[in-house]
């Protein structure tokens, strides 16, 4: 076995390379998540709704809401389907 082959298969070197790969993966995932969060935050909200606020709905909105709610039925496991 050549000396250079032995150097790269040493447990310390393999551990260091694994640690570098894991930290690069975590850093990349973090950067992608923060980029997506910034892109989402850049879209302005027309209006912020508070749960205690009551908003009168039009007849068309009530009809649409009723259609959506009627599709939300519990499946066999007790989860929404």
C-alpha cells in the first residue's frame, strides 16, 4: 500500500472530510431556506387578518367557502383528506 493511500484512509482524515461534508450540507440547506423565506416576505400582503376580526363575506365568498369546507371530510384514520 502506498503512503498516500494510507494517509487518506486514516480515520481522522475520513472524520474531517465527513464533518466538512455535513457542515456544507447544513449550510446549503440553511441558505436555501433563508432565501425562500426572504422571497416569501418580499411579496406584500394586501391585508393582514386577525383571528378575532369579523369580516362580512359576499354571497359568492360564502358559497366558495362552503364548497371548500364540504370537501374537507375526515378519512378513515380521522385525518383530513
